C-alpha cells in the first residue's frame, strides 16, 4: 500500500522529472533539436562562421578593414532562445541564429508565449517563429516581427524607431498523433553603419488537463511499484 509520505515524494518526483516521468511543465515530447548559428564580418567572403549542433551554440567573429573600420557579428542558439547582434559598416557584418524542434504534443492545445525584441533599428532586423504540422504539411501558427524584409500592417507607432519589444502569445489546437516542427529565427543585419541586435525566446505550456493527467499517471505508477508481490 502506498503511504501518504510516498505519495508526496512521487508527486515531487514528477515535478522534478525523476523516475523517467515527463515533468508537469512539459508540453511536448521532443524528437529532435537542432541549433544553428551563422554570420559574417568584413568584406572578405571567407570571414564567416556557420555551425550546427544538438547542444547550445555561441559564436562570434570580428574583422578590420584596410581603412581601419571594425566589424563584429555574434550569434547564440540555446534551449528555446536565439540571439544575434552585429556592429560595423552597413551590410558587411551580419549575425543569425535558429532553433529547429521536431516533437509530438502531449495534449490537444499548446499555449505559445514569445518574448524578446529587436533594436537599432527594428525595421532592419528580424525575429520569426513558425509552427508547422509535418503530418499534414500545414502551417499552424506564425510570428514575424515587422521589418522592411517582412512588412506587417500596422507598423509599430514609435517616434525614434530604435527598439521594438516582442510580447506575443497564442493558443493553438494540435493533434497528439501528429509530428510538428517549430522554428525560432533571428537576424541582425542593419542596412547602415552602427550596431543592432535581435532576440527571441519561447515558452510552451500544455492544456491544463495534460498536467493533471501526468500527475495522476505517476501517482498510479508509484502505487504499482509499492504493491506487495
């Protein structure tokens, strides 16, 4: 028979992801994760970086032109977060970062929350999220920061047009039997001399019933393990 203290221990173990259980805050079953960072600095086409991996990546590069001008680009891709920045003359330094996730959802709804921002200038940099149902080939949800590359209407009503904060959320219907691909992307590529940056982070939350069922399932598993043979 499972005792009250053991019930508490099992529930805490569920929260911490112990015993191979899915943590209560998990909304998806990850199949694959790919982080990619790439960028360039200076007028030489060989002065660049481009790396891909399954763990967090951070790379940067710098260069000095024959006239003494400095160029710098930086990118980082970590769990559910991407960042990029650049500094130097127009067009000659650019930073990019992208995360690609493939997963199956644990419930029939996903709550998506995006944070971050673009700066100096917001219309010269990009932040993008796209959720695609791979089983059907349909796009479920997208977010794109406003820019000259991807114009949106209405554009932010800001006087200096320096910074644009991202605070976006959506709830989407999903199918636990389907595979999905989620892409996070940022690009810092200012069209004039100076510095700029872009950052995007994402939080996924399952429908409330999913976490309740997960907790019940682990408590039942604990009870079975403590049952006398």
